[in-house]
């Protein structure tokens, strides 16, 4: 009985109000890395700590982005290039 009452309430809400379904997508590490750069962090140590990853893993992300022309690396500091 209770399930049917909840279904009736949901039907009424959906009929009179547009209720968009909620969804989310877990951010990819490269997106999180980019966001930290946009937020002003630029060292491997800072970003790795914030992301909870090793500096070695972060270095691999940075090298991939640099090879794609989206990032420059100078003296252990990262800088976004062009459109990332």
C-alpha cells in the first residue's frame, strides 16, 4: 500500500512540476588536475596532496597534457596553455 501512495505522489509531482532526473559523473583525474590549476595551484606537491595521489602519478598526467600542448612545465611548476 505504501509503495502505491509514493507512486501516486511522484506521478502528481511529475504531472504538475517538471522534475528532472538527477545524475552525476565522477570527475576524471585529469579534470580535477585542470581545476586545481585554474584555482591557482601550480606545484606538483600541492596538487598531488589535494588530489590524494602520488607526485609520480600527477607527473604522468602533466606530461600527457604537456605532450598534447595543453600545459607547460617549468621548474616543477605547471601552467595551462590554450584551451585545456
